[in-house]
C-alpha cells in the first residue's frame, strides 16, 4: 500500500514547511480542519493562519525546533477560514539538512474548550459559594476539609486556603465534634442526606448534609444556614395568626371567608358564625355559601355576587335572612368586603344577628297598623306631623273634616295651597310647638258648606327615642259645648245676680282636695269685708255660737253619713262680735258612680227675719197670755168683789128687820165691816197695780230705822198670828242705832206687810218668822230680808208664776185662798223700784221663805229709772 494514501486518509493534520514556515505539503485533514483549499495555503507561511495572540509563542517554538532538531510537542491556536478558533496539539521535528519541518497535529478544540469551560465554572462556582453567607464545605470521609467557602472560613477566623486540608472535627468543640462525626458516619453508611437544626450562642442553624460520591469515595457536602431571623419571623407569624384567629373567634360578629363565587366553598368561619348558623366549623367548610341563605333571598344574593364579580357596584351592606342548621330563619346585618386570602381573591363577610330587632320592627309595623285602625275609629280628627311640617299620619276623621283624600294629605304640609309668602305664618304655630315643646291649644272657627263650626285645635310635641320631633294634633268640634257655654254663662249670670240680690252666700267644697270656693257675700255674712283666701269647716264652726255647735255638728254629721241634703238654722258670732242668725242649706254633688265628690251649699243671714219672728211669737204669746190673764182677772175680780158685796147687801137687809137681837145685830155689822175691808183691800190692790202699770208711782226716799219698823209690824200682826194658834217671831240683823236705811218707808212697810199677810194666810200651824241681815258692807251695803212660814209651801213649777200679775186667778189651785193674786206682783214691782230683788225658796207642804234685798241707799235718779222700766214693760206687752 502506498504511504501517500495513508497520509491522505489520516485524520491527523500532516504538513511540511520550509525553515521559513512556508507550507510545502498539507494533507486533506489539514485543509478540511481549517476550511481552506490546499491551493490557498500551499507555498504560504503557516504563520498566516496562526491566532495572532499565539504568533509570538509559535515563532519561538519554531526557532527552537530549527535549532535543536528534536521532536517537540506544543499547542497553539489557528483561525478557521470562517473566523472561528481552533486549538491544535502539535508534534513536530526539524530536518536541518532538508531545511524542513515535519509536523502532525490533532484538533483539540473541543477538549480545550471543555477544559476552559470547567475552569470558568469552577471560578464562577467559587464566586457563588463565596457570595453566600451560608456555610458551604465539602469534607472527605475522615473529616478533612476539601472545599470551603469564605463564610465558613470566616466563622473560624481564617482564610479559605488555610482551612483546606484541616480536619473539621478538630475545629469544633470536642463534644460537638464527636456528635457530628457520628452523624457523618451514619450518613456515609446509610448514604442518605440529613437535615438538622441546632442553636449556638443565640443563633439557630439549619444544616443539610448530603453524601457525595467522587471517584468511588464518599464525601460529605454540607450546607449550614443561620436561620435565626427566619425562626423569629416564623414565631411572630404564628403568634400573629393565632392572635387573628383568637380575635376572630372572640368577636361577637359572624365572620366568614368565602370564594368569590358563592357556589364554591366556605374557606373560613369564626366561632360566632357557628353560633349564628348552628353549623360547626368543620360542617361549615363543607358547605357552599348559598346553603345558609334563606330560599327567599338566594336569587338576590346570587345575582349580586355575579354582578360584583363582573366589577359592577352592588350594595355591600344590607339586611338578609339566613337559614340555620335547624331550619330556623334569622335576620342578619351583613357587610361584604373583597380581600386577598392566601393569594386569591375572596369575600370576607361579617354579620350581626338582628333577628330580635327585625321582629321588633315587624311588631312595630303591625302595631302601627293597629294604631291606624284605632285612630280611624276616633271621631275627632287626629294628625301627626314631622319636623318639616309634613303630615305622616292622620285618621279618617281628619280627611273628612278637610274633605281631602288620604294621598293628598300624607307627606304634605297642607300649606301647599297657601300663597308662598304666607306659608311661614300659616305654619308658625306648628313651628313654635316643634321648637319649644309648649303645647298649643286654640279655638278656631271653620266654615264649610255654609256651616260655621267652633273647633279646638290641640298641638303637642312628641320626641321619639332617636330624638326625632313630631307634632301630634287633634281637633275637637265644640260647637255644641260652645253654645251651651254661652247659655250657661247667661244663666250663671242670672244666678249670681239672684244670689246677690237675695244676699245669699254660695260655697262649695271639693271633698278630694278640700279646696273650696265661695262668693264674696258668703264671707261678708261672717263679717269679713273681702273674700278670705282660705275657708274651712273648722273656721265655720268657730263662728257658730258655742251653744249651737253640738246641733250643727250633729246635723252635718248626719248629712255626711247618709249623703243627704241638710238645712238648719243657727246663730253665729261675726268677726265684729255681732250675733246673727244664719240658715245653711246644701247638698252633696255625686260622681257617676254615686260617690260624693263635693258639697255645695248656700247660707243666708236670717237674723232680721228670725228676730221679728221671735218677737212676733213672744208678742203673740204675751198678748194671748195677758188676754187670758185679764179675762181670768176680770172673772176673779167680779167674784172677789161680788162676794163681799153680797155679804154687805145681804146683811144690811137683815139689819133692817126689827126683831133682831143685839148679838145678832153686832155679828151682822162685823160681817158687813169685814166684807167692806176686803173690798177695800181689793180696790187698793187694783189701784196700786193700775198705778204701777200707768207709771204713776213715785218713790219718796227717807232715812229710817229698820228695827223700829220690825217692832211696828210685830205689834200689828202679833194678835192675828196668835189668834190662829201660831207664833210670830222676828230677827234683827243690826243694833237699833245701826239699822238705818235710805229708802221709801211706806213701800218698805207695804212690802213686808204683804209678805207677812201671805204667810199668815197660807199657814195653819207653826211659826211665822221675819227679819233681816246686812249682806255687804261699805258704801253699797245691802240688806237681805226674809219672811218665813211653816205653811202649805209652793210647788216648784209655780215659784216663778206667783210674781206675775193676775196669777192667782189663772192657777187651778185648791190651795188658793181669797185674794186678787196681785199682792206679790205689786211687792215685786215695789222692790225693783227700790233697786232690790225678790225670790222664793219653798217646799210644798213644808213652808215658804220669801227673800228680798234692798240697798241701803237708793240711787237718786230712781224715779227716772222707774219711768223707763214702765215704758219698756209697756212696749213688751
Ligand atoms: P193673793 O191675793 O192670792 O194672796 P198674792 O200675789 O199675794 O195673791 O199671792 C199669789 C199666790 O202665791 C197666792 O195665791 C198663793 O197661792 C201663793 N202664796 C203667796 N204667799 C204664800 C205663802 N206664804 N205660802 C203659800 N203660798 C203663798
């Protein structure tokens, strides 16, 4: 085989140059490798295609080659015809005799580039691992450090180069070293990576160890990171998340997070949500959000969700109904917010249970309806206006009175029809009531269909719980009352006029609050000039005379107890001290249950009437009495005068007969004389009483000795008394010279004589005693005289009457003896003329004692006094 053929087939580059480097031969591999045709290179120096950066080096090698004639190896770079760089490894030798150089070359571009790449990677990797703050190192099986980064070296305080080759376990504290070595051995043995964390001087480290296989050896690649910060952040994160969950769970608001499309799931719920819905957290997370929406509202909620997702604005706060696990309907106030939840858009809902409020609202609405129904039943127009004068509520009566439709009233102020400039005036009252809260009550007239009505409009302010002001008004038709009031006023006027004219005092007393009303005349009757501020029953009773109080009290008590009318008369003492008669009439005022609520009465001063009445009765009685007495007197007198007269005439007749004995004649004469005496006595008495009544008696005052007169009377009557078988006794109260008295002597004697005569007349046995004593001494000394007998006595009921004139005639008395019955009346009149008094002390059947007093001196004007007394006596009769 031809060697040339081999050269031609060789994959190596083969070339020959001269000592100048000019190609004399090139094989096809050479030209192919550099992209040239042989023609383009032949006879040209190879330097032309050497990489310019390698020219110098190549030239040096070429010269060495020429000198030493040795075979040398070298590398250099060539430029391919397309500009790319080719690395060629050369083996060349020079043959000096031929002045040629023989060379074979191999294209090592690929392996050279790989080599470059590797180196570059290593540099980059180094840079990379040195950038890291994590510790990175590679250990041989025994722990010798094969690779380490700067962070790791810094940790030990040395440079990377110094660290390489040291045993890592020797660098660690012994205890750690042993522990790490054990772990390392385990990894080598099990060929599984491990991760562990440890803490050193307040820092947390996480170490990853991987087994690494190099040339059949197991090495350990280690990577340690300071995770202190991460650890802290993690801790804080856990804490803050926990806080949020706690917060969410304690909130009294139901919180849920649901997917933006409600039909998808529920992502989160809090505790309160569980409480409202009745679903546990676990159950809730299985639900779709729409599951708990009340069927009535599913469509609405769904529609809003769709529109919200499409970016439309929809309400994000509203009230809705939900259906709990136990199928209970609840009302919630829900708020919807779009949020980012774990990287995706979600909906955060917060809900408050407002079921109770909602039920209350519904109830309120029902109640409002009820109120409306009730208001419509009320006959009086009623309306409610808001703070802007708009009518918010009115009843049927209101629409009717104004002849307006409901829809023309509700929401209107009714000032719409009023010209704009007058509206404020029209609404002024409303405004005032709304602003001040002072109720307004006014009477107005309203004319519709030609009929004028009087109405009373009442407006009151009402403030609701939220502070909204309302005006509540009512209208009351008082036309009928108004007319009645006018009529009443008229009649009241008439009544008060009548009361005034009649001088009648009117009063009433409210039994509930004890308030009383009186007319001025009422108080004037009690002597007050003006109406008193106060008037009580006690005040009234103070005025009543003490002797009338019991009766008045009894009458009132009975009227109150039996709830009946009263009518009584009593005497009062006015404040000016005057006594008056009043008449009180009154009645109870009852309520509809028949219970008394007030007393109403009138009083009248009836004094004039009363007195004239009393006077009349007295006068009548007196007239009757005196009439009766006078007839009796006349009858008696005719008897008393006829008896002695008959005797005188009878016995005078007898005297004229011739055959009379002397004795008989004397007896007849004595009878005639006795009868004459008796007649004379009667005529004397009649004369005396007539004189007294006519006021013709005068008093002659003189001083005399009482004792002398006592003796004188004794001498006169002694014989008469003893003739009746009795004793006449006397008693002198003073010694003879001391017993002086200044009075009318004749009358004094007449007084005592008359009393002694009576004593003799009305006594059959025992004693007749008379005398005196001085009962008070000094200037105004008074003598008390007595004439005492043991006779028939005088019954108690007659003891006053015997001093009256003509009494004896009136008394149907078995004991009455002859006499005109004038003696004691004359005696009493005489004693009183002498400023004395007379009285009797007597027991029937036991005797009588007549006492009288006389002052030692009679006042000088006694005659005038007698005139007066006679005059008044006359007027009384
Ligand atoms: P007469 O002329 O009837 O005595 P008097 O005025 O003297 O009238 O007396 C009035 C009446 O009083 C007598 O009728 C008699 O009933 C009664 N009377 C007067 N004195 C006595 C007396 N001493 N004892 C009892 N009765 C007497």
